[in-house]
């Protein structure tokens, strides 16, 4: 009798499960990634694990992304909760436990997953996925400059006891060179937010340190940046995680592949209602005359800080469009502080939430007063808009140093909130040093566009990611 021919085992079709942290920044990045994956490959099943409250706020997702399966579950926080930063660690932990509990189910249905793409804040999921035989790729939506600091610098500073900072220490002293930047260092005040703690047992700190320790355990690492922007720093990160996929700026990458062009502005992933009246207002303003003021989706502000910003902006004489997010003011009702109506009629406009990408692309915008969140920073770089940075924590303190001193496309107002300083710096940004910042911002904007064009570094990064996802096995 003929020996029976051995049949090769049947491989399941490639199928990727996306798991974002359910906050505005990461959700936006993961949805854009899902979109890019569907556009770039017909042979990939994509399932998106979405928190119920996100899905409720973005009811058009299944229509906008018809090739993506959405699996829903709860993040344990009521839908209308503003999700303040102090709840962050407990929310991540609830979400992570829930994902780990349900992972075997998620991996089976609706299609058997062959790869998991998970937010960098969920290191425990990597362990569990490996036990279940599924390869994992991290997608860190924070800035690579902060991931670099958290990986190469911060753990040593905690170990040596230099962090938390001692009383009376000069935070303007340098602590480390920035890779590739001979004369520019990171100072103590530029270190990531976790270094400003007084309590090293804080669960958020433990989470960040664990995240960095575990980075090399994933099969690969997606970063929302482009090679030209952070070349030297990325080289150092590659020594830790050789398989980096730089595919950003992801919003531009996704926009560049949308046809026709008119569709570009209608695909918003905003979790808040956008007030489009500000676009009509901007239409009536002179070119590059308005500073856009927005502090992202999580940064809180005290009433004293708000008053300083208000005086600083009004006294600068510069036109402004200001996002005042409901619930962002701590310790007081939002409505209790009004900008005088004559100023609003003359040169100011206030909204609760704006179509930010569209605002930054508007010809009337000449500068951006920002908290230096990574998405806001990339959105500003893409549009060539110089920034005045008022960072609050997380990665923002590192990013603002890069904006001010490495890329030199704006001013770092770190740790100051004084009406006279604000007035002066707004004038610097919008009037006195405008040409100098604009020239460099234009150059970076062109370089970002080049990266996502066919053959560019981020275009190549995406294609390599898709190929690898299709064939990735443990
Ligand atoms: C959080 C962290 O705070 C930040 O440090 C980190 O880099 C990413 O995760 P967030 O504070 O929300 O993010 O800031 P950012 O990353 O800038 O994201 C905010 C997003 O909300 C941007 O995509 C921006 O376009 C959008 N946005 C903001 C609007 O669409 N409208 C607004 O009015 C304000």
C-alpha cells in the first residue's frame, strides 16, 4: 500500500484583533489603524474590541468601517463620566482584567484571531495571549520621546532614588542628553509626568514602569511617528524592540488614502459633539491671525489658571478660538467665568469641543496653544502650525521640550501660568518670532507628507506591518 501523503495543517485566514484603551487619543489612533488595514489589504479579517460608551458616542462606526467587526464590552465606568486622570490606573486595571477574562472568547469569534494588536498600557494581556498561542504587536499611542525616556532613563532614576524629586532641587539642571542632539539635554522638569510624584506606590507609576519593562516581549511595536522626526531616538528604541513599525502621522496617513478628497473631513472620531460654528467664524478671520487654544481630552484646569489664560489671551490683542471642554474646570462650575462679550464679538470665539484637525488646517490659524498631547502635536506638525506649549503631565512634559528646543517649532511655557508670560509668549509666537517658527514648521509638515506618500518611510512601515500580521505565528 502507498504511504499516506501528509497534508500540511490548514492555517486559519489572517485575522487581527485590535484592542485600544478607551480614551479619545488611543481610540482615534486605533480606528485610523483599522481604516488603514482595511484599505491596504483585502485578505485580512479585522475585529475591533470597543468599549460600549465609545460605541454609543460613535454610532456611525459600522457604516464608516463596514469591513471591521466590532465586539463590545464595558470599561466599568458610567457612560457619562468624564474619566478624569486620577481614575486612569483603576480603569486600565478593570479593562485589562476584563479583557484577560474574555480573551479566549474574543480570540475565537467572530473569526479565529491570528494576531492581537494591543495598546501599550496592557502588558498583562501579552502574557495571556502568549499562553493562548497568539502573537502580539503593541501599539503605543504615546509619543516615542516619552517611551524612550520611560525605557532608558526613568527606571534608573527611580532605582537610584533621584526620583521623586527632592525639595529645593533645581529642575532646570540637565539630566540626560537627547539622542542625536549634542547640545540639547532633557532637564529634570522635562521628564515624564510620573517623575513628579510623591508616592512611588501609585498604581499608575507601577503600570508605566511595567509597560516599559515588558515592551520587548511583544513581536513588534507600532509607533505613531515618522522616521525623519525622531531618527536618533528611534535607533535607540530599536535596540530594545528591533521590530518597530513607524506608520505615522496616522491621521495624515489615513487621510491621504481617502478618496475622494471631499470625504476627508467628515470622518470624525470625536467622543464629544463638535461645534462647527467655529469654522464659520474662522472663515471670516484674516489668514494666520488666530491662535487656537485647546488642552485635549483629559487635562484639568483650575479657576486660577483659567483666569490667567483669559487675561493673557485678551491682553495679547491676538484673535483666539478657545476650546473649553465641559467638566475640565476643577472645583467650580464652567459657566461662572465669562469672557466679556465685547471681546468675544471683536476677536474671540469659545466652543466646548471643536473639529480640531479641521481647525488646525484652516488658513486663519497661525498658532496653537496646546497641552502638548501627542495627537495634538502631530496634528499641528502636519498642518505646519507653530505651538505654544503648556504641558500638564504624562508624555506632554517631554514633548514640549522637543517642540521648543529640538524641532524648534514653538515655545515651551512649561510650569508657568502667568498672564504676563502668556501675553508675551502669545505675541512671540504669533507676531515677533512667527517667520522663524513657520519656516521650520513648514519643513516638518512637508517631511510628514513625504513619509506617508507611496514609497515613504511610514508607507513602507505600514506595508511591512500588514505583511507581518498575515504571516505572524508564535
Ligand atoms: C492623552 C494624553 O493626555 C496625552 O498626553 C497623550 O499624548 C495621548 O493621550 P489627550 O490629552 O486627549 O491624550 O491629548 P491628545 O493626544 O492631543 O488628543 C486629543 C485629541 O482630541 C486630538 O486628536 C484632537 O484632535 C482631539 N480634539 C481635541 C478634538 O477633536 N476637538 C477638541 O476640541 C479637542
